[in-house]
């Protein structure tokens, strides 16, 4: 029996490898977004602590030096939070780029798989036609052979 050989199998394998690589890149980008979100949460928690400390300093005996230090810390935290939000947005843009690349590679792989499936169906049709032809020849030969006797 004939064996099916897809003539573009190496291209299909290459697209599968590219897809695997893009999945890894997407995972790395997703992890970067998660890390940036965690950093932002930590900064927001620190800011909340400083706000509470500031509130406590205002309520109790007023120590202007501690109050000024706390206000400076709050200002610094605001800047760090803003910078971290920018980093998060950058990571999210990178994630979106990685998602688009992954989608493209997946579509390419799927296209090649569909082409392989169509080629296999064509192969099966050709094989069935050859078998049918061989059967017809055998029947015809057997019929003519029996008439000669």
C-alpha cells in the first residue's frame, strides 16, 4: 500500500516550532504583566500605609518634622505609582503584541494543517481510484478469461 507523504511537512513542522516559541514569548509577556501588577499593588499598599500614618500624625501631637517626612514619602510614592503604571501599560502593550504574533502563527499553522488534510484526502481519493481500476481490470481479465474457455 502506498504511503502518504506531505510534500510541505517541513514547513508545517517549522510553523509548529514557531507557534511553540510564540507561546513561550506570550507566557513571558504575561508573567511580566503579572509582575508589574504585583509591584503596583505593593506601591499602593505602601501609599495607603503612609496615608494612614499621615492621618495619625495629624490627629495626635503634631511633630512637624515627622509630618513633613510623611508628606514627602507620600509624594515620592505618588511618583513611583505613576511610573509603575507606565511600566504596567508598557508590559500590557508587549503582551498584546505577543498575542497578535501568536494569533498569526497559529493561523499559519492551521492553514498548513488544512492543506495537509486536503492533500491527504486527495491521496485517499487517488488510492481509491487506483484500487477501483485494479479491481475493474481484474474483473475484466477474469471475465474475458472465462469466455475464452
